[in-house]
């Protein structure tokens, strides 16, 4: 059974293997793409493999031997595969987890079209002895701190902290306008996607541009694009936001949103730990903001 669709520089293949074959050769024959392009796509995570009774996974080995009944998918997009990811920085590493700075336009994890532009994949390539696990996500356009677990047990313990809201997550967002924030802060609690959501604005700080304001934010829940949506509903969209802001930009842009601090009681050492984005890694809109 085969289904192939070609649109400009995109090729999608769904293939159930009928007879023993080699992955790269079979995909080249099916898609019409040269073997070198197939190998390139496999290395970058654009090929998916499912064997009956097993979990689906990315297939990166060109010479992998396929068996009848195996299911392959190719998500080839020349534009995506040609992208060069910005480099993340590991700012703290331990046996059970590490803390990374994710720059803008780096994905948290990959898509069906590849994972070479994702924090998770770049961390895996930096140390292949560690089984990195994604604990939480950060918008592709945003920058800031992310935790990666190093094993299943660590992933379970850290995920529990997020689920129980015992991790303090702080953000800086530059917004258009001058919102009035009381001394005791302001909570934005509009439901998002029919789910409860709470974004707490702790303080308003001056921005480089007089018409704008930098907000110090504490995130209590983690709904999709929560901070961006809440601030837009509040009437003060984040600078550079093409989806919820005033300007619908296309292509690369700078979203003025940074996850600048993360604090929690370590389930491994039972000590309170806190991490901040190093000053040299801060986006330009925060260059004059002191740590709080």
C-alpha cells in the first residue's frame, strides 16, 4: 500500500513494506528522490518507522533492514531540512538533569518534518551517553530557560513538579503600551481553550522605547501561548508577536518574551535551586534590566 504526494519541494510518502528491503533504497525508489537526499532527511529526523507491536520512532539509519509489515513515512520538506538551528547553551548540568538556554527560533522538540532544529536533538548530539527527556516546552519564537531530564525517573520527578505547580517560572515580556500594575501585582485569569489559566504580573518596568513596558511575570499554569494570549486580551500585546499582536509579520522576527528564571525544590538533593539566564545570553530588550 502506497501513497505519495509531491508539492514543489515537498514529498510525503506512506509505505507499508511488502518484502524485505533496505530503508534508504526503498524510500528512494518510492519517492523518486536521490538516495543522498533520503539519507540527509533520515539523519535530520524526517523519516518515521513503525513495526507491528512496537512504538513509532524516527529512523535515521540508511541501511536499516525492513521486514514485511513495517510502516514507513517520509516527510520531506527541502526548506525545513535546509534550516540551520541556532545553538542552545547548557548553563548547568547534573547527573539527573540539565538547565539549558534556548535561543529564539529553536524548537523545544522536533516535528514530523525533522528534529535537527530542536533543543532536544541538539542536546542528544552534545552527549550521546545521556537519554535526554523533554519536561516542558517554550514557544519557538521565545527565548529562555528549559529543563531536560537525563533518565525516566528524573523525568517523572520533574514532571510532577510542573504538574503540581511547585516550580516557579518567571518571564520578562515587553509589551506595547503602559499598563497600570498595582503594588501587589495583577492576575490575568481568562480561561484559555476552556481551561483555567493564571498569569501573574508582578511588576512593570521601563523599556528602552518610551511607549513600551517590560512586565515581570510569574506563570502559574502552562496553556498554549498563555502569556501572549493573556497579555493580548489585557490590551497590551507582546512586542513582535505575529499571532496575537498588532502586526502580522511573516518570516523571522524577534518576540520580546524571555523565560528568564526558574526555581524549585530539587527532588534529588532536597535543596532549593534557582537559575537565571546569563546576562550575555539575554535578548537585547533586556540589556538594561537587573536581576530581580
